[in-house]
């Protein structure tokens, strides 16, 4: 299982630092972890690049003179040099020599290794943050996709509801037609009256099925204009020469009407019928233009 500890061991492996007790465990992990394999390769390349950019340190010029001087001093006999043994002379030479400070290459290598370790740690942190960001982005996209699916489902449900409502209305209209037909049209005393269109709707046509026994009439009409929102058609049944309001109705978008009148059993058999345009809700006496009339 990949972890931050294995990333640190990968950095040490790239620097050539022995892993000690972790060597076998990391070697086994490295065989099956593509991430750590990539880290070791990246860190090794980085270490090589840093070592290649290190500035070489030239030895001081006095080093060669000191080495040659020490060799010449060792070749002279103790007597010729004024007495004293070799050990004494070496100590004297060392005491009189000026110390020279030099920085060995390993110092630069250690500094480069420390810098690489810092870079490795920071790179590992950035990798984790990038993976976390990717995970968060993927989760956000998944949630956004779920939200879009829910919106589509809600829209589909709304459309299905509208379709079912339209089917219900159609079924109700069909049931109303059958009920009207049973109560009026198929009555054995039904009378049929034709209505003719009047200006400005001369193309309108209608029929009234009237049953004295039921005390009602059924209006079937066509080619009527769709009225403004504040207007409705009103049916009038004439009895004794006087109009009696029989109900209001609207034409559909195709100009068709299927309408059942109020209960008019009190007036007996009407003499004639007419349809006028009136304020919505109807009035007690005709005020608008006649669009259909017949007897």
C-alpha cells in the first residue's frame, strides 16, 4: 500500500543512502508500486542533475610545494639537517606551517542531497495535493452529473404529468359526451334545431338537441371565434317571446363547442334559440351581438 513513508524511502534510495532495516521491505514494495518506481526515477535524475551542476574545487597552489618540501626534508640525513630525529623535524614543520582550509567535495554533495531531500518532500506534498484536488473535482463532477440527471428526471415527470392530465381531460370530455347523448340526444322526445351564423361570424354553424322531458338542451357548434379573456358566449332560450339565459360557454382553439344548457324545465319547450357574446359569467338579458340563431 502506498504511503508517505515509502516516498521518503524512495528519496533516500535515489540519494544512494542505505535504508538499513527498511531495505528489504522497500525493495518488496518497489516491485509492485508504479508510483514509487516513478519517484525513484525522478529523484535519481534530479540528484544527477544537481551533482552535475556542482562547481569543482581546485586544490590550493601551496599544497604541491608542501608535499615536495616534505619529501625533500625526508631525504636529508639527520646529521646534515643540523641534528634531531625525523619525528622532531616533522613536528617542527607542522608547527610552523600555516593551516589551509579546504572544502572537500563531499560537503557540496551533502548540501545537494539536503536540497534534493527538501525538493522531494515538497514534491511529494504537491503530488498529494494534486491527487486530492483531482478527487474533489471528480466528486464535484459526479454530483453535478447527478444533479443534471435529477433535473432531467423532474422535467420528464412534469411532462408525463401534463400528458396524463391531458388524457384525463380528454376522458372526462368523452364521458360527458356519452352522458349528454344518453340523457338528451337519445331521448325519445328530442327535437333538433339548426342555428345559423350571424355577422360578424356568418360561417358559424350550430345545432341544439332539446329534450322537453329532460328540460335541457345540448349545443353542438363549430367555426366560432375564440373570444377575448373577458368575454363568453351565452345561450338564450326564448319562451313567450322573451329570452331566458341558458348558460355560458367557451369555444376551443378550433372554434368547436359541446355544451349542455341549464335546467329549463320550467319554461317547457322553447320557441327558438340564440347565442350572443356577453361579459364573462353571463348576464340576465342579452346585450351583445347575436352570432348564432335558429328556431
